[in-house]
C-alpha cells in the first residue's frame, strides 16, 4: 500500500502522443438545471448510454442523465482543458466530469457500470447511505469490475442533496484520471430558476510529457518526490513527526498545476448565465486532493447545505472565503439582484489558483467582469453559522462507544506514511459496533502540516465540538470533515446502516499510504467472498 503514488498519465502516454491528438473545441458546460422540480427529463436530451470511443477520442460535453435506468461506460479519452492543452483521461461516458445523475427522492437509482478500460474499476457513491453491498469498495463489498464486464448498482434515493460518485478501485489514481461525476437527489419542494453544479479538480501538465523513455510510471512512488506544496492548504507532506529520525520524502502536490471547474481551466471555463431576479443555486463539489478557497463576488448569499445536509436558518453573508476540502460539498443560494459580470474565483498567490474562476453573467449585460476583492477576506466558519436548534446528539449524553483517532504523518521503512493511532491500514484498529449503537469519535490531527479530510462511508455524522468548544450555530451534519494540523473535533453518529464501512482520509494520497480504518458491524453477515484473481485495490 505504500507505493501507490502513481503519476496520472504514465498509463497511456507514448512518445509523440500529443502530436497526434486533434485539438477540438469541447466545452464541458456548467450544468444549468432551470426549474428542475417540474422539468421533463426527456426534454433535455438525457442519455443513458455512452457513444463509441477510440483511444484518440476527445471528451464530449458532460450531460444530465436520469438515474433510474442508466449505463455508465468507463473508457479512455482525451480532455481539452483549454485550447491547445489536452490531457489523457479515463472517463464515465466519455466526459469529465462524468454525467450528472439526477433522481427525485423516493425514486430507485439503477446504474450499470460497463468497463472498457484496461484495468478493473468500481463506483462508490460518495456521501450517500447506500446498502453496504452497493458501496463499491473492491475486496470489501464487491469485486472490482474487470475489463469487459459489468456490475449493476441499485439503491433507493431516500435523502435529498448534493453528492458525487467516483471509482474506489485504486482510487488515488483512478479518481485522479477523471473517473467521477455528480449525483443530485432532488427535493420536489425546492425550486430554483438556475441550478449550477461546479466540480473542482486539479491536474498535472506533465501529462503532456513524452514518457516513452521514463520506464514503468505505474510503479512510481511519489513519496520520493521532493518539495510538496499544498498551496492554499499550507501543507507540506512528508514532514517527519519524529525529531530523531531523517526527514521523510515528500509527495509533491505542486505537480498539480492545472486547476479546473467542470473539466476546464481559466478562460475556457463556461460562465453562469442569470437574469435579474433569478433564484440561483450553486453546488460545489471538490473532486480533487487540495482545499480550494472560493470567493463569490457581488452578491449576498446563504450557505444552505454542506455535504448534502441542510443548514438551519442560514444567514445572508458576503465577501467570505469558503474553504472546500477534498470530498466536501457546499450548496450556495443567492438572488440575482446585482446586474453585471461577477467573478467566482479561488483566492491565493499562486498562478495555478488564478485559473479556478468562472463568471456570474447577467443576460444582456455588456459590462466588464467586476471584482470586489479585498486582501483580508475572512474565512467562513461553519461552526458559528446558522441558528442553534435541538441536536440529535450532545457532548455529555451516554455513548455505546467512544473512539479517539490520532491522525499523524510518519516514516516507515524510509517512506512517508499517514497513520491512525500510529498504525497504517490494514493494521489499523477497526471500530466495532452493532446496529443501533451510538458512537462518539474524537479526531486529533497531530501532523505538523497535513490536512486530513476524514470521510465516513454509509453514514452521516454530527459535529459536536471544535478544539474543545461546542458548536455554536446550526447543527452540522456531514460525511467528510477537514481536520487541520493541531485541530481537534468531536463527532457522533448512529450505527444505523449495517455492513463493513471504510473511514479514511479523502486526500487519497494519505489513504493509499495508510490513513484508513473500518467501521465493522459485528452483527452483519456478508454474502460476499473476494475473488483473489481480480486484483482488488480498495484504497
């Protein structure tokens, strides 16, 4: 598990590949689902299958699909992130992001994955409380889908909100190559004039390099790469926690030099059209491995949900930076009441950050793009936002289990590892529960410089306190929580979804190098037996 840091593109590039890729215009549009509550899906040309794809194919536009009977085909393709810059990718239905799957609460999702890639794949429904057999974890809930085969995922859509899906087979690499998309479960009571989904990601321009003479890149260990820069995360992977042992090698996150929204970067990112008076919803999904601090210019807005779960009585705010960590989702609502052209952009002093931007563009406006940027924009604090109300869990109630997860960065056999209570997966201690148990978990980040966005499969948890102080605002229900160096959080959840569930860092570099544990129901009996010939890689 320690040598999983593979370069995104070594699997496909040969000498001179970029010379034969045809540059074409392929705009992946920010998805506008105007008046979705009453929309007939057949009227928006929703497709349930992918077009044929050849090795030199360019990606097509990401489209909206009905999730009640859908086929997702995993294929190779090429993504033009901006004119003249094309990257080799793996896709669902030949787009990056993959199709946006839309269903309404109460409907049954039925998605068949067909694998036309050279390696096994799977689909994990990030944040969604699916039955355990549908969680898409190779070697834990199913065998990865080998080339030429299919697997059908089926579950009922019971909880509305913004979610996403991605491969969980060798996920540090397969998600990195583009195998992800959004899952939107609509609440029929919610109606918006504009409903946009913005999927954030990072890529490596080194994917354009001629790697024919660089050996087997699939076996490359990024832990030997120097000088990690986590940009606006202020992280430096590889710092050894032991003062009397040599410094660990670093995983160089500065190699992610292309930042994208919906598969495009900089001026190639489509604007977000609005009309004055529109009620607008923005759904942000971070599919990458870096935290992005976004500023929405020119408007007051409400943060109405995090990780798909509603915020109680969200107040209007403006000119605050919203930090969205890997795996997290934030839903924003505003009224289009300030005509012009206004930026949504990442803040930071690195050139790569300046290319994560799009524009709120009022129809009929001829003005230039306006920015109300200030040097000292405050960072939005979710723990003090919204109105307090009755919470399902409290700090002082009795719990069936109380767990402490010390998260750390260390060195093992000369390689950087990421530990939970000084152990690396699969040797980490499982959290053993039975159905109905109430569980309290304390996260303590002891890594000097590493953020750890911790993601629990199959469940939502409630945040009770941060750094010893109880949450002040709305109850916060999430499935992914970013724990920064020195921070301590206490969360609680009910063991209400039997199975074997991963609990891991969603900087998947950290997960693949050890920061994974399991929530194991002792009263759950699985009928699944792993096939040792498939090559399941659950991290």
